[in-house]
C-alpha cells in the first residue's frame, strides 16, 4: 500500500500534491492495483474531499488537534510514522516542496531508512528503483530503495495532475495522535500574508520568464510581464533587481528556471545597460567543457554507494556495501549538460559538451 502526505491551501489540495497522486496511481497500477492512502494534517478545506475522490485516493487519514494547528516538521513526521505503523504501507511519498522534503527527511531519520528527493520516475518494483534529479536538474541519478518503507518525494511539475479514470469514494478517518514535547520545539509561531504580484506565483509556475538589471529601471519590466502573461507563466528577477527596489523580493529567482518546467530569458536578463550604445552580443561558449579545478585542501565527496561513469571506466563496476548483510545501493549518474563534474572512480569528465548560445 502507498501512503501520501498531501499539502493543502485555502483552495484545496495543492497542484504539486495532486501531481504526486498521479505518480502514485502509476505506481499502484504497476503493482497490480494496490490501495492509495492519503494523510492530511491540519486544516483541510471542504473542496479537498471532492478532489481526492476525483483523483483516485482510496482512504484518507485527517490528522488534527491543537498540536497540529501550526506546521512543525518533526511533529508532522511523527503523525505520518503513526499512520504508517498502523496501516503497514510499504511506500511513503510526498510532493517535492520545501515542507515535503523536510517532513520526509524527519521520517527517514526516525525509521532509519534512505530517502530519495525529487524523484521523476520509477523503473522497477523488485528491486524498487527510481530516477531523481539533483544539482538543480543538471544531472539525473538512478537510486535503488531496497529497504522498507521506501521514502521519496516527487519533483514538482514532473507529472500532470490529471483526474483518475474511475473516481473513488475514499473512507475518511479523523485522528489526533499524541505528540512528544520535543517534536513541538520548532514550529511556526506566526504567519503573514504574502503579496504576489504579476501574472503568476513564481513558486508554482510551469514557465518562468527571467529579467535582470538590463531592464534599466522599475518601468522596464512591462514587456517581460506581458510575455509571462501570454505564456501563462511568472516573472523571475535577479537579486540585483530586488536589491535596487525595482521589483518585490518574492519575484526573485535565485537561478532562473530552477524547479520549474520551462524557463526563458528576456534580452533584458543578460543585456547590461550601456551609455555608448547597444550591448555587445554574448560571447559564444566553447563546445568543450573544462572540469572546475579543485582546491588541494578541499575534501573529496564520497558516498556509500557506487557511481557508474557514463564513459568506459575500468573501475566503474566496483561497488561498496551499503551495510552489513544488505545489497549495495548502486547509483548511475546521467549528466544533463552540466560541465565540470567527474566520475567518482576515474575522475574523468562525464560531460564533454555544453549547450551553445548565440
């Protein structure tokens, strides 16, 4: 059985959580039609009942009470642990949001099992193997989750939140598990309203249009906002723009396009203002990448699992044990165009080309 922790807002279940339900339906179908259980914590809008039925959830556990009125990562993970122990679910998943990753990380530490963050797909059930993205989507990693329960979060916008072919009538359980005082030490004490301007919210947009200091001033973003509206996307600006007070801070995109389905950059994002004439064209990148030099004092990153090089590597077949009596957890890294990364065995660059611009 599959247990999902789903997040809600004022309108109902969030879009990114419904995308997680779509992933779970695919996993349930591959497992022969196993049941999907959902855990909702805190206040739940009435619209959530109809949404969960339309998306094929079989059973809902609603956790409420004074201890769950405000978000607390450890306390909410404790509630998930209680539900999982009583239902015997072998898979526990959540959306790849900041809270989803935090709560699942707490749960993984309590159960002493590995966790995969930002999963895109799965390739097998026995053993259970998933493909996840990391380094801002610059590379993909194949990870084997051999221990149970299997814990992972689903990357945002990797799946489409489509309703199920056959709606369900989920059984609804109201619960209020006991919480240890230590789990309530770190919790949300106050919450304010976030003002979001522009055509859409940057945190949930599937398309982000980036702009920077080249806009020239507060009035230079009109055409970018118009483009974002035509694409049904959101405006993402640089840190310099927000520091100058040209745009509000909630529109800042630390890395344009990170975490979104697509991204596009307007000419204002890269063209610096010039008093002598138009900006010079951006230099063309070389098609050959050079690994980033490593400081001799910096420690090497090591993992308990083997990493398989995408090139011919005589030492890539070796693997280390993930623990006494446990099969080794093998990883395969697939670079998606990020230069300067190397194999853990032969230290050769796994990516020899980068995208060209111009």
